[in-house]
């Protein structure tokens, strides 16, 4: 199952599709200080990504998937208050 929801933490595994977006968003909405484990997630529907951007959960485990780790995780970490490394302007 791609979505396991606990009292304060959620684990996203494998391919997270549109079918998981609404229960995931509802869980994020109703959970104080939510934590999300992305270690075994290798595809994240944009709706799930948008829900995380909106509700700003703490990412408890980074994804092993290189695309999610390299391009998506920095955006999620920035949404939870962690600093995003800014690249210097070469001009």
C-alpha cells in the first residue's frame, strides 16, 4: 500500500497516485505536527506534493529516488522552514 497513516506520521511507499491524495491531504489537515517518511517513495502525484507544500509536514526520511531527492525534496524542506541552499548569481 502506498500510503500508511499513523497518529503523527505517514509513510509514502512506491507510487503515490491520485487515489491517495485526498486521504493524505485530509490526514495532513487533521494532524498536528505531521511527519512524512519518503524513503521508499519513487513517484509522488502532484496533488500529494501540493498537499505537502500547503500543510508543511516535517520530512522524517528523505526519498532514495534520485529525482525526488534532488528536485522535489529541496522544495519540501524549504516549505517546512529549513533553509534552501541558494545558488549564487554568476553575473
